[in-house]
C-alpha cells in the first residue's frame, strides 16, 4: 500500500483537493474517461461529506494491488437507508440521491458504511496494466544429445 494523499477538508479545500486527486490518479496511470469518472466520483463523495456530514471530512487516497482507492469520512448523522440501499437511477426530477448513484456508476467499486456518528465512503478504480510489456525472450533452441550406450563407451578400451 502506498498512501498518496491524506488530509482533512472543508468546502474551501474541495476544489484544490479534487485537483490533487486528479494529478495523483493521472500519475498512477488513469487517463481519459476513466480518470474523469474517478474524479467526479471522488468529488461527489467530498461534496456529500461537506453538505450532509457536518461541513468537514477526512480524505485518503492510496494505491494497492493495481487499484487506486480512496476513503472519504465525515462525522454527520449518516445516510438514510433509502439512498444507500437503492441501486436504481433516480428520476430526472428527483432533488436528491444522484451523488450516490453517480459514485456507484462511475467507479469499479464503491462501499458505504454509515451510521449516526458518520459515514465512510470507499471508492476503487482498477489501474491499467504496465505501459509496456517486458521484452520477450527468444525460445530456447532444443539441442538433442545422444547418450553413448554402454557398448559404445567400452569400444576401444580394454580392461
């Protein structure tokens, strides 16, 4: 495990933190739509912590086993079950519930641990494989070796 970021945040730090996450995620190999998806999911977790979790939170970003992972923690009252347990897309006129839906849709993995003393959101995105493969070695050439028979070994030698 390699920790890339670990810091507390308020609304004032969300934009800078999002930029730092984007930079670190790109350095880890995420790019294009996958990078954008991960950054948006992280942003939703940060904003939810600020808006619904007491105005502040703690964020950690790390890599482990070819995965980029983050954790956003707050000390709010928890997420109501109707938002956490629902996996369907919210209606187009719904006021709330889009953040969790986006987080689940945009990441390779998302978990929510919530209760009356706070919420922890963990996000996972698989990192791409190595940019280049190790050079292929030429196959070994088969060499046939013929062992001399007992009779051949004794030809020419007298005991």
